[in-house]
């Protein structure tokens, strides 16, 4: 890539030309040039270190926004990069760009602002935000907004249905490339981050780089003409592979009738959850068996492998290599906790001898964590889930997205989202389609007690990214529920190692 060294002279020149083009003002790309004279100065403090940053907020990422408050970017850049200085070993030319999306529950998300600290778990201290840590380590932070499932225009049409959110994130990446020679930060080192639905979008961004399927939508919005592939993906508990996540859920929670239902339309990792105990009835138990068989058949078509080359297959009874591989991931998680001094003696599904975790009983694990969602977990028969609402269209609020749930639908006149839309929202299908440019580095975390989706979902995602040649770091951190942005030192150590690895 042809990049000029960043300096102040260049900045001044660009500010002038941006003003000039605003006067000329017709080409869509002109609207996508930031006014670099308009910023506020903020101080970020992390671990006693204070970083002064320039905050450029509410930058429009497309020329013809449908929802301007969401199709925008907040950009935070260490002041040092405007003065020829360096932070954490990076400078204006080399600094990676951290791209955290704030999406939860497939709801609309405005561009994230720079909060220094996030509230910790109940009773525990606040922690620095991921963006604050990124800046302290010398990353540029670009926080994009994205449309979501509940947005509606004044005429009543829906404006944030699938695939709006991923299109908006791609537009933000294109905006960064479009402005690469005017702004500090290295656009060859964009590292996306998100949690849950946001984790799914982060993975999807890394899985679908430059895929032509999004081109028409991006064009209509007046996105910059630039590539939208990204360097690396950080995904916490990605709620992805929605076309098969229902079957994966039944596979994991085989035979469990009791579930702790949540008000599903409200699901979002940031919202406090109210649980109500429910029971699957006889019909649902029979359907569950059918779905488990469907999952086995699906897994066996994928041809994916574990890092050691073992084929990730399943036997008709649901056991087999994929299950063993997930059990091994749980075992490493437990081993790490044990080595850090945790007492695991009351964990019934582990066999521990001395300082070694010997084995994991996966069925006992699934019983112990317990199923959380009703059946099906994602494509509700009465269109009751957030995902049903995600897959609406401009005129229809809620649709099914699997043929199975359409067949069993209890809603008169319910319809099915088309396969193209479902695929364009799915990191897994994008990884299996060779026409995208895939991120070279992936870090996936799914807490060991997170029941929002089956552990098979992140595991297959990791295997598919690996199959596309990516270096993938997958772990199931011990005792973590459905949550994200934890172990930030480890996250940014990984990001920096990835950058070094490809320098
Ligand atoms: C989220 C959680 C879910 O269980 C789900 O189905 C979709 C999104 C979330 O926390 O973002």
C-alpha cells in the first residue's frame, strides 16, 4: 500500500481541500472527508498513564445515510500522532486501528464514546474500557455505529433489518481506507471487536472482506469505494451461524427438559436477565431429537478439522470428534483455572487428580450449566425472538429464517427470510464461501458457562476460519457467563502479537 508518512503539513493541506470539495460538493466521496479541524481534546487514563487524544465524533460514514445517527463513526487518536510522536511503540503510520462495535441483541448501536472505565461485575471494581486500554497502548480507536432490528422510518418502514448492521460496519471500514492518507493509523491493521450479536458482526466483518454480495447495498448508501477486508477479528461469544444454531442448541442440551427462559426479545449481554423456569413438552422433546440429527448431518457436511488435523465429525448418536474437541477445550479452561489456584473439587463434570484435570464429561457439563433458551433457541415458532425481528424486511417486522421453524410456525401468514439475506448475516457461511478475503488473525472467546448459544457455534467458527488459513486463538474462559471485553491485557497482547507476526 502506498502510504505517505503522516505529518502536520499534510493535515493542513487536507483540511483546506476538504473545505474546497464541500463547495464543489457533488461526488459522494467528498461527503466522506472528515473536517480535521473539528475535534475535542480528551484525556484517557489507564493504570496511572494519561493519554491525550483528539476525539472526532459523529463522522458520517456514508453519503446517503438512512439513519444518520447510526451510520457514523467516532474516532479517537492519540494527540502524539499529530506531533510526530509515538505511543506504546507505535506511531502515526504504524498504529493499529481498534474497531469496537457496540451492538448487543442485534439492536441499533450508536458510535461508542470514549468512556474511561466500565462498571465491573456486581461487588467488583470498575475496569478500564477496551477503547481506553487500546489508546493507552497506542492504538487508534474507530468506533462505528450500526443500524439494528427495531429502527423504523417515519413512514413506518423498517430501516435496520438484516443485513443493515454489517453493511454499516463495512461502510465504516471503507471510510477509514478512503481517508487513510489523511489520518493517523494503519488501515492494514484494522482489528474489529464485539460481544454477542456484536461478536457475530465482528466475526462477519472478518469473514466477508470485499465480498460482492454487499456491494449493491453499499453503493445505494454512498459508501466510499474502497476495500472492506480487515486484518483481525476479536469476537466475544459470537451469536452467529443462526441457520444452524437451533440444532446446535438441541445437540448440546440433549434430553434436558427444563430451561430457564429469559424474556428473549430483550436479550442483550448488557441487560440484566430475569429467568423463568420452563419445561419442554413431549412434542418438543421429539422435535429436539429431530434437530439433533439435523445437526449431526450438518456438521458432517462441513469437512472441518481440529488444529491437530482430527476431522470434526459426529456420530449418529451425537458423540464423536467435534464433541471430544469441545470437551478438550473445556478441559484446558479448567486446567488453567486449576493452575491459577481455583478449587475445582465441587465441579462434578470434571475428573481432577492432584494438579491435573484428567477428563471432562460433556453430558454432565451440559446438565450442570443448564439450558437457558426455549425451543427453538433462535428461530421461534411464534416469531418471538430478537433474531426473528432481525430477519424482517422493510415492510415485515418479523420473519423466520429456517425452513424448519417456518414449517412449525404458529403464526398465520409467517414468511421466511431469503437465503441470500441469511447468508449475508452469517460469518460461518461467509467463511465457507471462498469469494471473501478473510482476516488473517482471529481471537474467539466464549465463557465456559455461557448458554446463549451452543459451544459448537464458536468451535465450528474457529475451525472454519482456520480452514481459510487464519491463525485462530479460541478459548472458553473459566466461569465466564455471556459477556465480553474481559481480560483486556490478554486481548491487546494478542493484537500486538498479530501485528508483529505480519509486519
Ligand atoms: C444476544 C444474546 C442472545 O442470546 C441472542 O440470541 C442474541 C444477542 C446479545 O447479548 O447480544
